[in-house]
C-alpha cells in the first residue's frame, strides 16, 4: 500500500469492456508521507475519492481483489481516503 494524492481524473470514451463504469483517477505518489515524488499513475477508485485528497493505493493482484474481480485489467486501486497522516521524522 502506498500514500498518494489525487491530482486528476481520466476520461476515456473508448476502453476495455471490463472498465465500463469504472472511475479512473490520476494519482501522485508520496515519497515519505510528506513530499510528492513526481511519480504519477492511474488508479481505479473504489471509495469515491476527489481531486486533492490523500489516498491509500494498492497495486497488482491486490487491486483486482479490492474490486472483487480477477478479470478486470487494472494494476492500481484507491482503497482508502486518508483523514489524517502523522509521520515521525
């Protein structure tokens, strides 16, 4: 699981059939819980996150399990919205 910030939406009028109805968001990974690393990627949103929110993202087969489907072509899913985050230096 990684901490990310939602920085955008993805609109795709043509996509793989199994992605139909799926909300896709652009997220940027946090390096240490504080600073954004610059790494950006697309994640399926299963919790209703919005732009500007910090989120928890899972990847690989765990992302497909978060959606309850093994046949869906995703490799990242937003599974939590962070209310508060404390990192000890």
